[in-house]
């Protein structure tokens, strides 16, 4: 038993030394401070992301292995694993909201391979698919003017009857039902914060017209990166379009 305990202790020491060495080596890599689209307002006051910025290091060839990991790609976590590796700020990757995560992925790509990103877009006049380049450095943050409380939550009033508190998500809600989406973001109804009180409100009191108006308010005011871009058409004129960002973001 003593020998086994000693082996475990020695293994722990080796693992700790290895982590300390990796931290020391990574600290030699150049880093940049990246501003968040949310300005940090969607996080609680004590959260490290409340500062509105993240420190991120440049990628290395070792990090490229993450991008080709078949298991990560299959499970849709490849970008999360990459950010987990290159973000220097002490933060849990699961805490980063979607609104900020997209921007950090774009910044990681710029630091790794530059800002030039080739895309295929449809010319609105000729209807042809055309090849164009996007300068990722020109992308801007969406205007974000909402004020949050100390919990990183926002207030919304439904008529004169209900005062809601809501938050922005850490995970995509595109596949959620409307009721599931509402339960995911609403944190308080008239001062009540229990799951039962919120579900009962959504099920029995939140009228469809009010729900639709609330969802529009949340989406219209959401922080994030603006992926609209001005392209040159085949006839020399320009047009604005939202360009697609695919799994090829880091390969060209």
C-alpha cells in the first residue's frame, strides 16, 4: 500500500511539473488583448470576463492538431477546444457566451493565419456564385447599449403586469423550442426565480404576442460580431451580404 501511495504521489508530482513547464513555455508566446462584443456586461460582476476583454495567445503548430482532431470535429467542439488552448485569461470556456465566442474564434483565426478569408457569395444581380476575399479585421461589433445588473442580467417589462430578468446564452439556442428558449434565458418573473414559477409563467401567462415581442427585443439587442460585409459584384457595383463562416475558417 505504501509503495502504491508513493507511486501515486510521484505521478502527481510529475504531472504538476509538466503543467508548470507547459505554462512557463506558453507564457513566452506573444499575446493580444481582445475586446468582447458584450463589453463584459452579460457576466456577473465577479466574473473575469466582466472586464470586457480577453487575453489570447498566438497559435502554434501544436494547436493545429486540435483543428484536425476527428473526435472534436465529430462532436462539434473543435472551436471550443481551440479557444480553451489559446485563451490566457483564467476562464472556463463553458462560461463564454455565444455572442463573445464567435468574435474570439475570428480573432484566433486572424492571429493564426491572417485576416484574409476567401468566401463564395451569390451576386444579387447575376445570381452567379462568385469568389471574393473578406478582410476579417474589418468586421465590427454590433451596437450593444443594454445595461445589466450585478448578475449580468437584463430587465424587461411585459405590459404593466410582469417584470422579467433575462440573460444571454452560453450555448446555441437555434435547435430549441420556443418554450425551451424562454426557460433558458428568463431568470426571474416578478421577483420569483424558481424554475417552477418561470415555467408556470411561460405555460399559463405569457401570451404568444408578448412572447414574440420579447424574443424580438432579445435578438435585436443581442451583442455579437456583425458578419455583414460589402462585396464587389461582377458588374463592378457593390452589395452588402452576410458571408458564411464554415469549418474551413482555419484552412484555405
